[in-house]
C-alpha cells in the first residue's frame, strides 16, 4: 500500500507538470515591406517608359524549404525545427522588390503576373544563400542574392547587381535574424535601383565604376515586436549587454518633451513612436555617452550598435583569495575619476561591478592613491564593443592583510568567451575536520568519531538547450581517531554521479543517469581489546575458523561496488538563480556487487573468559530493478547559507525485495572566502536479517578549508 501511494503521487505530479508545462510550439517568421527605410533621393517624379515583369525568385533546394538554415563553422548546416518561414521566399522577395519599384516610381508598369500587354523587360532574382551563421563567438545573418534586368525572352542582362552581405547579430535570436535579412533585401534593392537609374540616365556607355555602388547599412537593427507591444504606436529600444550578464548599469532615455525614463542594458524598453536621446555609461553626467535622434518605429525593436566598452576589476591576493581593497578608475587622458568601488565577492553571491566607458586608456589605482601616483596603479585599454576583465593581485603581510599591489593585468582567459561557454568545469580540494555520529552498527548506541580528511571535488556542466548534463565526482580519503584507538584510515570513498536531461518542454524532459560508489583501500574493524571472530561465506560454510585478534578485514579494495542506472521523466519544479528543485521518476536499476565483503551478524560475550565472539557472514551481490523516484534541490539562503538535498528511492518490481532509500542533506555556512562550516545528514533504510527495519542516520559536522584549482 505504501509503495502504491508513493508511486501514485509521483504519477500525479508528473501529469500536473505536463499540464502546467509550456509546450514548445513552432515559430513562424515573415518578411514585410518597411516604408520607413525608403530613400527619398531614389524616388522619381517621372518613371522610365518601361514595363517590367518581376519573376519568382530562383532558390536552390538547400534553401527552398520552410526551416531556417543555420550554418555552423565549416561546411556543416542544420535546419531549425522550431523556427520556420511563414511565407514562400520565392514569392515574398519579388513582392517586396515590386513594392519598392512602385513606391519609387521607377518604371511605368511593374507586374507580378502576365497581363494582356507583354512586358518590355524581365527582372530576375536568384537567392544563392540565406542563413544564420553560428560559431562559438559569432552570430551573423548572411544573404547572397543576384539581380538581373534583361529584355523579355532575351539572353543578355542589361543591369546586374550581386550582393553577398554578412551582418553581425547583436541580439542572438531568430527575430533579429529575420529582421536583419529583411533590411538587407530592401537595402540591396535600393542599390540595384541606383544602378538602373545610372543606366537609364547616363546610357549604356556610362562609366562602369559608377555601377559598383555599395551602401553601408544603418548601425541600428530592428526586429518584429511581440504582439503585446504592437498597440498604441509603440516600439522597443535595446542597448545590448555586451558582457552577457544581467548586472550592466541602467541608462537614461529622454523624449522630445524632456521627460526622462530609465532603461537597463540588455533589456528592451517599450517606447512611443518618436525621436529620443539616450545617456549611458559610468561616472558623472558629464562623463557619460550621449546619442541623439534615436528613432523609434512602431512594431519594431531598435538595437543600438555599441560605441562603448566594458571594464570589470577583480582584486585578490597571491593565493587567489578575495581581497577587499578599494580601487578607483581614472581617465588617463584628462585624469578625471569615474568613481571608486570595492571588488565583488562572487563566491558569496555578490555581482561584479560593470563599468561602461568610452573607448580609451584608463588608470586603476588601489589603497586610495590619487591619479598622479607612481605606485599601486596599473593601466588598461577599453575597446569599443568589448569586455576587459582586469585582475589586480595584492601582496599580504604575515596576518594575511593586503598591503601593496603585487601585479595586475588581463589574464589569458577571455572573460567574454568564458561567460558564453556551454561547458563549465571546476575543481577544488577540501581539508576537513569532522565530528561524526551514526547508529549503523547499533541503533541504540551511536558511535562518535573525530576525523581528519581531504576531498577532491570535480564538477562538469554542459548546458545548451535543450540538453543539460552534469557530472559530479568526489574522492575522499581521511584518518580517524576514537577515544581508545589511534589514528587509522577512516574516510575512503569514490563517488561519481552522471546525469543527462533532454528538455522537450520548458520544464519537462527525459533524463538518464549513471552513478558509481566505491572505495580504494582495504577496510578493517579495529578494537582496543582482543576479540574472537568466525567468517562464513555466502553458503554458510566457515572460511575462517575461530581466530582471536584486535582487527579483522571486512572489505577489500573497490568492494562493495554500487552501481545505479535510471531513465525516466524529469520535472523542473523550481528554476531560479538561488533556488532549484527537480522531481524525477522512471525505470531504475541498482547493483550491489559484493566480493569478499563481510557483515557482522552476531556478537556475544563469553561468560567465563569475558571475550567477545563475533560472527561475520559474507554478503551476496544484489541486483534490483524497479521504479525509481528522486528529488534534487539546491537553495541559496540568507546569511551565506546553502542547502542541498538529494532523496533517492527505488521500489523493486519483485514483491519479496525491499525498497532502498538514500537521502542526503547538506547545509553549508560560508564563514570566510575559503573557510566554511558544513553539516551533512545522510539517511538510509536498514533491513537486518534479524530484527526490525530502522533508519540509519549519519551525521557529519566539519570545518572545511577549500582551495579552488580552477
């Protein structure tokens, strides 16, 4: 009954998650005619006395499909399954060209269908490439298109124009890609119209150099808005966050009436149609950058090309420990201060200060040194559209207090590339002083132990929607001492957890996992008093007759070896920067491999000799399959507290097999940058051969000193 109740609860939770989850539906994109991009100088009062038939655009099979083409580094391309063209490119492109020709009054008649009168000329367009280009650090829109004007049924082109344009996407989404492509098509149509005007104005012998006309695209990109902001003549304004973080500063928006609004870099701001002035950057008002006459067009997002750079300053000591030392930023050209700041202690959740500055050379000083100092300073060059992360290293005295600057510079690792990376790896060494208490051997008499141990902890995370993979590895070795026993090997564990999740809905996905748990060294039971023991194998045959000693081997190296595998559904209940909680349910397997592993099954005191007699039975290897349920959570709490939990249940399909439960809880209190207080509670169900089932509680309290390898 208990198993059925738990299983039913899990099923209902998953069904609720399915209903509550947001289904990923395809996105359809269109191309439109934008009258605001028209060039007044190209419009004619009197058209050329020519009729033109605009044919459907020729498109190779690679690009003549609904899916948007994504080109990767090299010759590889893929087709986006959720981002589709909502129009036929072969139809919409010539429709846009016809609209442009009509609005500019270029020809006396422009038609898309054959009429009673046969047209004088044909306009042929060939779309060679239309794709989003993606690499590790670059996102671009690429369009390669050819225009040709020739006499009907003729073979010689009168006017030709070819364009192969690549434009960097400041906002890395398909909305921006489609709008950029739309802009390029209309802009290259304008360039083609210029060539037509040259030809019919200057004649066939016109200087051919005059026909090689190029026009730089506007520095502002626009993209189609969501439906929520289309009403009321509103558009969007976006200043990109070039650090790819959410802690870039706010900026000021001023309309034509002098009213001021506040915007945040990286977040699009809805504004009414019109012209605006923006002020942005760090420092005093006179030091900030200004752009005027920013035009907001209804139903469009205007994205500003960065004419600024960003600076982040990190201060540490020689051991890479956080150093709370105030620094100040000066303009090296005029000596003006942009302000002073303490570095952020990222390890406890503080956000780094992002300085938004004009491109140029800056001087950074520490210890309240002025601009004209010749000590405790360094310089850094901030480039347009880039991020510089300056690392300042402080020397320390005998007590560890920072004194003077020991060095500074831009480290080899690129901050921008690191922040955009899909794969993250971290490694740390911990030194622990532990106080342990558990009742595994005797539920009524817990045993207390003092342990000194070290841990090597490795994390590997790959996060690229819709795939998420995590690997956690813990290697622990330590020594232990009780009241009546000297220091001996105590902590010895190898734990490896691998989990991959594929999210087919926003918060719902398939998971697969593989866990390994073992140890490296032989494990023995020690006693300060001599005792006698007997060992029996799995069949009950005595393999070690009664022997008296002060120690006995109970586990060899690498055994017991515990393997766990599982596949199923993962439902992400919470997904916030400071709170994560997931529920998993599916098919699970567990193998407890025991080779020469013994467990105490009986202990008696001889009434005459008062010597303890122990009986050890060899454990059998166990393999179980069943329904597994897991709850995994991590929470960043106030007062530098972190709580993590991992509850793991397996309910076997075989009725005569017992369920297994492991529940790990950890609370970490960060005292200093690399010193923390950790408390762990691990609960396991224990079903002895003799006696009732009970819960094994393993308490661990230790002061942890951490050194981050990377």
